[in-house]
C-alpha cells in the first residue's frame, strides 16, 4: 500500500511539473475555423483540447528541465467536418474524410527559466495524409489527429 501511495504522489507531481512547463493561450477562440465537438459547446471543447494537449507525451518532451514552452493558438481546424442532421438520429455528426485535414496555427516561445528565449516563431501545421499512416490507439483520444500534428 505504501508503494502505491508513493507512486500516486510521484505521478501527480510529474503531471503538475509538466503542465507548469507548458503554457497555452488561445487568441480569439470564437473565431477558430473548426473547434467544435458534437453535443459539446465550443468552450467545453477548448477545455478538453487544452487538457489533452498538456497531457501529450510528445509535447511534454520539448521543454527540458528549467525550460518553458509557451503556445499561443491563433486557429484550430479539427479533422473532419460537422455535418448537420446526419444519420437516423438526426443529430449533427462529425464526419472525418481526407478532404477535411486537421490544421493548427500557433506562435511558440521556448525559453529558459531566466527568461532567455531559445527559440520562437509561428507555425502552421497540417497533414493532408492524416488518414493514410495513422492508426488510432484508442477511440478515447478526442483530438488524436490534431495532437499528432505536433
């Protein structure tokens, strides 16, 4: 039992440290191209995206000890498109097809704890072949295609 508690507290501390090393902001998210999930508001979708982004192992590996990664998203276009009233349920449904690739537009700054900027810039990431080489590990990954871009 003691080892389980130690592991639990170590895991919590690691998660807090990783999220502290990564800062995300969203510039005028109401104007994003497509950041909406069926049956969820845009603000809820943004919170879920932020949580999964910060939990990403790929992103967590970028800032080294004492460094900070700041991401300012200026546009997000999720894979697929929400089509109104599709299927027998007559509900809006996200349809993922190759003609609707994911796209992320953001500014980034990687800095030392002292504030010295190591690297900065603006990126537009998209993958028109997102369905060709990607095997989803789990259907519980809500933003798999978008986070895979990073």
